[in-house]
C-alpha cells in the first residue's frame, strides 16, 4: 500500500499517523509538503490532524486552497482513497469532497478524551472488516468537531448511507451524532476521532490499528 | 478603494460564541440582551476605481474563500 501524508504548516498528527502506517504496512508513508505541485502516485492520501494555518479564517479553509490539494482532488475524483482525520475532515468539507461543515463544539471547549463510536457503514474500504453496529474505542481531540449540514443536505447524506461513524455519547453537539462521514462511493472518509491514537488497547491491538489494517487488506 | 466584508453564521446555525456573549452581558446586568450572534469583519484594500466591478470580484472572493456558504452568509460594502 502506497500512502502519502500531506503536511501543512500547523499539522501536528502527521508523524503519529506516519508511525501508524509504518506499523501496519511495514513501510513509512511519503510525507508531502503542502506546496508540492507534482503528482504523487499513491493508493491512499491522508490529511492529518492539527491546526493547518493556525485555523485562520475557518479550520481547514486555507489548507483546502493550497496547491497540493488540487492533486488530492484529482486523486479522489479518480476513485483514489482519501482519509481526513480531525483537521483533515475539516479540510475535506472545506474543499467540497464531503458535504456540510464543522462548527465549534457546542460546549465551546476543546475536548480530548476516548469516545465510543458506532460503525454505521461497512461498505467502504476503511470499514469493510467491521460489522454494522459494532462499537469502536477511538479518542477525539478537537475544538471544532460539531458537524453540521443544512436539512436537505442532511437527509440526502442519510439516504445515501454516508454516515460511517456515530458517537454513542455525543460530545460536541454534532448533528445526528455524526463522527465520521464518507462520500457516496465510499473512497473518501472524514472522521473527527483519531485512529492513529488507538493503535494499542492495553496489551492488544486497538481499533485504530484495525481500521488501518482493513485499508491495507482492501488495497493489497 | 476599500471593501468591508461582513461574514455571519446563517440564521439557525448554532453560534455558541454568540450565546456565551449574551450570557456574559446578562451576568453584567444588561437584561435587555435577549440574544447575540458573532460574526467577523474583513477589510480589503483594493486597487481600481470601478465600484460595480469591485463588488462583483469581492462577492466571488466570498464564495471562494472568505465565507463558507454551507454555514455562513456575507454582505459587501464598497467604500472609496
């Protein structure tokens, strides 16, 4: 599996996710600086967590307009896999690969804690090894994770079964408890929780590991 | 020329910052405050003198970057 991790000024989970990918695939990903203008031939592009451009204007707004994102758009439109984690999810909504937007948490607090997620879509390359209704333990760490979509958009994405993960106990006011969302075809996933922070669970493999491993098995 | 862009959350979109402001004002004794919505103002310095063209260009900027039309609305003022 060839993986690229896009690095923006202000990304801060890029190394964690690179380590996660290296653990699962045995090979470190390519780290791609946001100013890159040449094409990269990979199976999966990861937009990592952090505060790209200091969240100036809106979280993800500046990152979505950086030169490398044109390639990410082409990659996604050609059916390539894209995973946006936390700030990466915000970038995916800002660039229009996923519908809706992420607002400040309803409680106006930065939330950093483990949460329970319910898997609600398994027909994606990210979640194919899970079962519908299964619960995962993956932590969140965000200030702007309150997912919002206008009414008609929301009913469209629910009808298309684009919601991949829902919070068991909604921490941030997210509409319909949405924690992770895919595009219609399932090759683009945005999620607020951090799978790269759930690689181990006690002495066993964590649910984040399982997600990355699912991806690897799908691609191989 | 100058453009003043006001960006505001659309009605109905939860604004926790606005709510916090209203709550803080109420706690200071300003009982007449029944709600608050927080937005942002962006001032742009522009070259040229054509107001109509400037408005058209600034509205395009709002659609492309300055506002997120999923959650926000904007208004544009062009000044000399």
